[in-house]
């Protein structure tokens, strides 16, 4: 006697496996800024803030260089900018308060 697999059960098992595997790769880290904001950094230091998309950075703050913007806490660029900053001319330098 051959046993046949119920197609519905097989489909459900497959869907559960996909969900389980996808859940393992989800990035659950907090966003640096809320929706509608972008991150800025202090000139010459490692401070940062979030600014509404329709506003310019406040005095003493600048946008991160393109392609080097932190998006999530502890992502590659968030970690990098803890020990680097921009000088007044926009050059990347070691942060004076480098840890």
C-alpha cells in the first residue's frame, strides 16, 4: 500500500519552512531615524541627530557623505562614524573623541 502526501499539507509545510527561514534573515535592528527624517552628524565630532526630510541640517551639523549614511543601529556606517567625522571642509578624519 503506497502512502500519498496530502497536497494541502505539503503546501502548508513548505510555506512554514519559507517563513521560518525568512524570519532568520530579518534585520530587527532599530532604524537610526524615523520615517520622514534623515540622519546628520556634528562637524568635527561623533554626535548625530535626525532632521525632517524637508529641512536643512541645523548649524554645526552636516549630512553624511553619500553612500556612507547609517540606516540601522550598529550597521557598518553607524559603527564607522563612531570613530570618524567630517572636518569643516568635508574631509573624513579620525574623530578627536575617538574611542
